[in-house]
C-alpha cells in the first residue's frame, strides 16, 4: 500500500510539473506572437511614414512639372513669334530686292537715253534740257538703289540675330521638354512607390491583426483542448502507429524562420506540406474529431483528439469531410487540401500539440515526397 501511495504522489508531482511546462511553453508562444504583432505594427508605422514622404515628394514634383509646362508654353509662343518675324523680314528682303531690280532696270534705261542725248548734243553742238534731266534721274535711281541695299543689309543682320535667338529659344524649349519628361517619369515612379508602400502598409496591418486574432483564438482553443485532454491518460503513445497526412515537400518548417518576403523572423507552430489542391488529407492515427469548421486565420480546419494527450491539426483545406464528434481511424480521409491564399503555393498546414503545446510534427510523423 505504501508503494502504491508513493507512486500516486510521484505521478501527481509529475502531472503538476508537466502542466507547468505546458503553461510555460504556451506563454512563450504568446510572447513570440505578441512580439510579432508589435513588429508588424512598427513596420506599418514605418510604411505609413514613408508613404507620407512620397506623397509630399509627389506634390513637389507635380509643382515643378506645372512650372516647366508653363515655361515651355511661353517658349513655344516666343518661338512662333520669332518665326513670324523672320518670315516677315524675309518677305521684306524679297520685296526690296524686287524694287532694286526694277530700279536697276530703270537706271539702265535712263543711262541709255543719256548716252543717246550725249551723242545728239555732240553732233548738234547744242545743250538740251533732256541731258540734265536724265542725269538727275540716273543719280536719283542710284541713290534709291544704294538706300535699298543698305536696308537689305540691316534687315539681313536683324534676321540673322532673330534666327540666332530662335535657335536659343528652341534649345531652351528642348531642355524644358526634357525636364518635363524627367518630372513625368519621376511622378510615375513615385506613384509606383506609393502603391507599393500602401500595399505593404495594408499587408503589415492585416498580418498584425491576423496574428493578434490567432494569439487570442488559438489560446482559447488550446485551453479547450487542454481541458478535454485532462480526461484521458497522457500516454503520448500511438498503439497502432501513425501515418503521414499527405505526401509532399515541406515548404515551411516548424519553429522560428526568416520570412523571405519581409526579411523578418516568424514562428510556425507546425509545418506546411506542398501538395496539389484537393489532395486527400488522412488522419495520422485513431481519434475523435473535436473541431471541424472555419477557424479565423487557419481557414477550414480539423482537430483530432487522439485521447493520449496529443492532438493533430489540419488547416487551410478546401473541403472538410470528417465532422465534429466523429470517430476516425488511422489513414481515414478527413479533408481535401487547399492553400492559404491566391498568391501562395497550395499546401497543407499540419500541427501536432502535446498537452496543448505545439511540438515538431517530424518528431512523430515522417513526411515523404
């Protein structure tokens, strides 16, 4: 009797120590989850800060773009005015050259008449009034021609200056257009950055909210499962052995890892096994289904109580076949697999909980490709 009594005391002490270890492990997981929530909140705040900076940068760039657009409008207007002035000057030069040609023609005729008059004066040996008149006309024509030549020189010089100014205006307009193109490209880049930051901010916020819900709801489920497990002897043994829930490649290991998308530390309570959608999911051992339904961040989920202190969890399924309170046997199809969301690879999320605490499933089940 004394031996039996002593054995009972020892079992009681071991039971209390085991429960204390389970509570400690659960609290550790909660602290890790809360730390991840805080980390996501900080990342969300940082993304929001950078988002505000990019929005201010966009406002400044758009202001510079508007100034450049107004400037190029003025330059194009100036360019058109200078082209019109140059065209007018060229028309004046053309008209003046025509006048010179007409004057040259008149001058030649006058000189011809003057020569004829000179010959007549020589023969007749008399002075004729036509000679003096023709001389004056010839001089007047020559003076007009010289004046028009001088006008052409001045207009040509002015036109050259205007053409030089036009080239300068075109260069300025080209440079301004390049600045406009740069501002427009920068605005597009800023819009892309703003979209990325806004998406990251929402993702961080959603992740933080999901982690917070998971921490609360999973703790509630753990407590429920712990209460149910206390009705059975915690042998942690499977008399008939275990079977892998699916065959596939492990893409998410158990425990702490670095998230490749966000370069942050995350903690997984189980493993993710890559399998095509709607792959049959089988119970790893005999037991009773204690949960079958939607569970917040884990999607369609089934939990089996193996009545030995161990529970197995199968999440992110497309279809649940086994129902709550149903007795299942090892290898029985209980669900069809799915995936976390549309962006991720199809897989089964699989957990094993010993006394309510998540443990590495590979300590119990061998997963084969």
